[in-house]
């Protein structure tokens, strides 16, 4: 990152533009980048207590993310979540952080009528999207796997987790990055960090306010362009910004794009006309889960649900280049000059 910068540009699934206040910087930003949670994780410290050691803080933050991954990864045989999946009827005791994330996932599943569903582990594995063996499953394979999909098959008694139907497997990949970002924020606050940007594979969490007191300027990724191209600017204060879209992880087969957001009822990628959904929320965990849930619900139901949720902003983009925004963002979001997109300001119902 350049010294005495005017603009910070951090993006994976969205581009973040942080315009400096023009005042002389007392501290040079300190940045770290590691590959964890299956993605590039970047943490940028912008202001911290003079007695704090920024290098030590960054090392501890990445160690925390690594610990979370070792608990929640379905790809590590020894993880707590893998042991739960491997012993569905045994009532394996969940570690505190796994239990916290699972309970939150089940709440979002209920809220979205199962459109976000943590029981899709076997379905995700079957498709293999993001791996080197991604392929379209056969109809019989999908039918077999779908018999175990259903968040109500997951039962929690105390701290023990039971999977009540054969084939049910938990996958927390749709919410774990959000939880990790929230935990990193807590760690940074406890270590005297006042301002920072946490970017876990495009799950961006802005910590603290700009020293000028002005809102942050956030460029929302254009889902039809390469990373770094944005369709509009959102002015906001300290928030988490998470985007789910068909451009993130996908593979092509026979000229058809198959993306990673799977429909828990059909087993196929969600096909409802949306190409991306961005959630703006104070907590990254909620933003992460809701980005998938509202994408899967579609424009009408997704927007209707968002309007009932406290502190939840939504930006949806459809395949006809229409951009829909929730009412609480209409004074803070604007399309880029010359944009090919059209901002829809009416009632989605």
C-alpha cells in the first residue's frame, strides 16, 4: 500500500474505496495477507494505540482465523464439524464457536424458510464447485443427496449436535467467514486498534470511522466485470459489506455456467434472475448468511424480508442490469457515471 495514500483499494468480491481526509497521517497503515478459510484474507490496520505492536496484532488475528478454520472446516478430518458429520447419531459435543455459528445459521435458515440451509454439506460436496473435480451430478445422485437436506434435521441438545436423518451433513461455509471477521474485530478492539479494514475473501468489515468524520466510500463490485470494476458507490459508516453472486465460484459445462449458490429444494444452482446480492449490516456473520439467503429468495421475497430486519441494507442486481436497493440505502447509494445499469427505486412488490 502506498504511503500518504489518498485512496485505499481493497477488493476480492467487492471494491472498497476509502478516501483519506487530507490530514497528515500519524501512523502508516500496516497490512497483512494470508490464505485461510479457502481464500485470501487481508487485514489493514490504520490507527492503533501507540503502545500496541501492530505486527503482533496481525499475527494474532491470523492465528485466530486459522483456529476458527480448524474447528469449522469440513475438509479437515480432525475438525469439530467433521467429527459431528462423521458421527451423526452420536451427539458430538460442539465447541463453543461452532455452536455459536451453527445456532446462528439455523436462525437464518428459519428466517428464510430454508433458502439458507446449513444441512447442504453433501450437496456441496457432490457438485464440487471450486475444486478440480466440479461436475454436474446425475438426477439420481441429486435425488439421493436431497433426502438428507433440511435444516430441521439438525438437532441441538445442550452443546451436543445430532443429525437426525441419514445423509444430513452440515456445511458452515456460507457463514464462517462472517463469524471470523466479527471475531477479528473484537480482537483488534481489545488490542487498541481504532480503525481497520478486515477483508476475508470479499467479506469486508470496516472498523471505526474515518478520522474526518465523513462516511466511507464503498465501490460495489460489478458482477459482469473483472474484480475491481464497480457499478456504484455506497456511502456508509462502520459496517460489514458482503456480496454473494454467480460470478464468485462457478464452472462451465457444455456452455452452461453452474455457480456455487445451490437451491436446497432442487439441488441445482439457484436460477431466479439475480446475479448478485450485497448485504450491509453491523455484523459480518449476519451479512454473510443473509447474502446467500436473500439471493436465494429472489428480488420480491428477499427485499420484503430485508425491509423487516433491523439494520439491514440490500443491493440486488438482476440479469437485465436492474439494480434494486432497500429503502434505508436510497440516500446513500448511487450508480457510477455512465453506468449501463438502471436503478430501480419503486416498490418491488
